[in-house]
C-alpha cells in the first residue's frame, strides 16, 4: 500500500510540473537582437580573404566593420503585439566605417593583392565565389544561423560582371522562416547605377524604385539601420545621396498558439490527487 501511495504522490508532482511547464510558451512576442554578423569569404591564390560586418565585435577591414553598433540590442515585436516589427540593416556610413560600406556584391581586396577581380563572379563561372554567412544573436533564441545559398541577393548571385550595372532586388528571398521564431529576408538597394532596362527590381508595390519596398527607410514600425551616401560622382541616377548595398530584413513571427491549462484547472487536478492520496491513507490505516 505504501508503494501505491508513493507512486500516486510521484504522479501528482509530475503532472503538476508538466502543467506548469506547458503554461509557459517557448515562443516570444518580442525579442532583442543583440548582434548581427555577416561574413563574406573569397578563396584567392594567397589564401582565404574574409570580410565581416556586424553590430559589435568586428573591426574595420577594407570597407567592412561594426557599422550597426548603434542598433545593438534592438527590440522587435511580433505582428499581433504591435510596435516595432522590422529591423532593416543596410549600408550605414559611420566615422569608423565610411562610404558604401555594405556593398556586398563587391569584395574589396587589400592593396597589392594579386587578385584583379573585385566583384563576386566577375571572372565568370561564379569565380571568385563570394561565400556568405549570416548569424543573428538574440536574447531568447540564442545564436540563430541563417542559411544563405551560394548565389544570393547579397552577392549578386555570384554573377557580378563588374563595372556599372543594376543590382537592385526587392525582398523576394525569404532565407529563414521559423514558426514562432525569426523571419529573415535579403535584398539589394541600388539607386546609384543607371541601366537602359531600368532598375533590376521589377517587382513589388513600388516597382522600379531600385530599393527594397516597405519596410524601408521611413516605413512604420521599422528600425532602419542605414543611411544613403555618396555625391554626384558616385550616384549616377540623379539621386544624391544614394544606396549601393545589400539589405537584410529581420522580423519575429507570432507565437504558436497551443492549448494551455488554466490555473483553475491545475488547482483542480492537484486537489483531486490530494484527495485520492488521503483516501488511500485512510484505507491503509483501517486495514491495519
């Protein structure tokens, strides 16, 4: 009989803990973006040459660096929560990292480098291939590694011919979409390069503006980590200053709704188990 009572007690504690655990959803309605790190690696005759852009933790290196430092620890909310819902990262000239500092289709090699090509895939056949990674550090989900295909909007599909050409792409590519977690898109902003065929961006609600559509600079509920730059010599489309940069859009999906036991139901279960245990004890005493 003692064994039965012990098992009932263990069952009661286990069920109660399970109910408590299930009452706290693992998804969040808001999240803090602590750091975003983008790397671009190119294999050269002298080894692998890497560029790193980030919020914090990287240093200036041939046009790359911590260009989004002012936006570390940005909080974004899910759509149903309201408020800030999008974080957009693109070129953001600073004193430490000036100019077109997120021109991700161009890989700026160090002075004196034996590699002549400066664009991803300029030598043809995808060479040199610009291999890119994207990692997002959050307070609740930890480090989220976002898969980027070898050919993507940030590296101009590893088919950049070099020289003046249009690179604009809308938010067409969703590279990560986690239910109850992060949703990430990539694109490219280019209103610096004229083209006989117009902007490379032919889709969206504002087709032909050469920039990713909403959310962008000035959009509601958006933190825009970026700024235009350049003068007449760099901005060839008559828009001064202008953009020539990759773009990353980070949002948070709504939490997944699941049936969660109410506190009253948990109390009823605990009370019932306690009564059952008391009854078993009473029977044991009577039998003795």
